[in-house]
C-alpha cells in the first residue's frame, strides 16, 4: 500500500520520458515540414545536369544532323 501511494503522488517517470521523446519527435517532424514548405516557395529549382557530349552526338544523329568533324 505504501509503495502505491508514493507513485500516485508523483508523475510516472516512464510517462515523462515518453512524453519528452514524443514531444521532441513531433517538434522535429513539424520543423522539417515547415522548412520543406519554405524551401519549396523561396529557393530556386535545382539546375539540370549538363548533357554529356556522347548524348548530344547521339541526339544529333537521331535528328539526321552530322556532328562537326565527321
């Protein structure tokens, strides 16, 4: 009986740990979402990778234009 009365007075330590971890996780996820939406609005889109010379030659051959030097 005495042990139960002591636990009832204070908070359950397991519950406190769970709440702290849950709060941190929630904060992390909300922060990520906010940053993601901010980046989508304000940052310029990524630049495309430059096309390699081989691919450019292939495209020209498909179109029927002879590449220079050949």
